[in-house]
């Protein structure tokens, strides 16, 4: 690629000057685990596999998490479920997220994950997917305080590594349970709460209610990690500044944009950050492809890459013109051809 500099500098954002120094440099500590970056990667089913986590980690994500793993599948030693626990020292500390509705099964699953290298266990109380909720797991637990409490207590007894709960505001609009539940979880020995402040019935509609992050953060003594709608590095600092949360979890904003984690650190240290050049984007995309191919083989990699390329190009100009080239990827040469054509187009347009 002709552009030599790996990054394009973005001028100091004016409002980042308002970030208090103590916030910029604060450490996120969960249980005994001290993280290098308070911006962490969200668990995402079908996305946060080992290769993806490795890319996020290299871009300085403070913590990476598996996608949600079925406790029942782990306890029954199902091969496909166990494969979600595969890890590598380079991505540690790794959080393993488990879901289920049976306290004994959840406790046993947490032990299995810890034995296989999890540095932290996260309990899913946020997933609104019908196939999860109908078993009483995920966000359905927000309707069943007693069961939620039993699960947390059983998992807490089973493992001595840090434990978090990732939850939504409540089940349905107006049924906010997070204050009550977070207090119970803190009393049960949970080390941090992760809050995506939407109701389960909302899915991803509307906006995340950051005011709720603020009110829960001030009510509990363990760290609250805020999550929801952070798509730019500066919005992570805005979330921290306006809510007082101790960490920020990023999901969709980091898919296809793993640079966001190092950009956040850059703003903390210098007040500005850099956008990756086209050459840097190409380097990371090809690295991601290589990692996927090593892990899953060529056929599955092409399928995964077709989806990922839509994320990698989502916020870039004129990407819809090249969508066909990316959704038709069959192999690595197809990917390189599509990328080169698109980036050449952008360079010629001087974008
Ligand atoms: C495709 C996809 C898969 C997800 N899978 C999970 C999951 O396995 N476990 C979980 O707790 N949340 C899951 N989430 C929710 C995210 O972790 C996060 O809470 C949500 O996307 C809001 O954060 P964001 O606005 O930064 O994306 C998923 C979200 C998406 C879009």
C-alpha cells in the first residue's frame, strides 16, 4: 500500500480535556485482577472467538471474554461447547461467560472453566434470545430473584477466581431491578457488575440509559463496568466521566474497529488519538484472517470473513459499493483483491 504512515492523527478533541486525571489513569481491578486498560471487550456470540479475542488483546483491550457458553453443555462435556474454552496465554486474562438456570450446573460449569484456564467467570443475566430465555437463563433471571441469587452463591462457592455478573436493567420497560440485584450480588461476593442499561424486552432498540449506570455505580462498593452504545473512543471517556463507572465494556463499537482500545489509552495519555491508515487496516484484517484460518481452517474462515468485512468497512466511506466483493469472499486472494480495489478507490478519491 502506498501510504507509509501507519496512522492518521486526529486532533485533540476539545471535550476530552474535561476528563479528570484521576479518571484517565485509574486502574480497573476486579477481585485481585488488575487490568491494564479499563476499556474491555464485550462477549459476543459468534464473534468473540479466540482469533477475535487475540486481535482485541493486541490492541490493548483490558479484558476479553468468550462468547456465552452453555453450563449444561460444559457439564455434559459436549465437544463443541468445550471448544469455546480453548485459550492461549497471549489473551490472558480471559473471562469465560457462562449461562444457565440450574445453580448446581452453573457451579460445576464455572469449576470446569476455571480448571481450563479462565481467569474470571462472568454470569450471563442479559441475553434476551428466545432459546436462552425459555430455559430460564440469561435475562429471564431478572424475573427470578431467588434463582439468580442461588446461582451467584453456588458459583461463588465453587470458584475462587474473580466473579462478575453481566446484566440488563430488568426484564421489561419500567421493571428496573438492577439496584436490588446488584446489591444482592455484591453481598454474595461478586467482584464487579457489568451493566448494559436496556431492558431485556428492548433488545437493542432505543438507547442505553447511561443515567442508570451512574445511579448504580454510586450505590455499590464493587466496580461497575458500564456498557452500551460506545462506538467512538471519546464516548468511552464520556461514559466514565458522566457516570462514574470504573470500566467501560465495548461490543459493536470494537467489531471491525479493534483500534478503539488503544485509541482510548492514547486519549488518556495525550488527549488525542490516531485513526489507522489503510495500510494498517489491511495489515490487521489479514492478520485476523490468518488467525481464523489457523484456528478454523479455510472454509469456515471465508464464511466468517464475509461477515467480519462488513464490520471492518462499516464506518468507512463508500463501503456499500464494495459490499458484493466482501460478501462473495471464497478465499484469501478474493479478500486481498476486494481490499485492494476498495482501498485504491479511497486513495484515488483522497478519502
Ligand atoms: C452479535 C452479538 C452477540 C452478543 N452476544 C453476547 C453474549 O454472548 N453474551 C453477552 O453477555 N452479551 C452478548 N451481546 C451483548 C453485548 O455484549 C453488549 O452488551 C451489547 O452489544 C451492548 O454493547 P455495545 O453497544 O457496546 O454493543 C451480544 C451482542 C451482539 C450484537
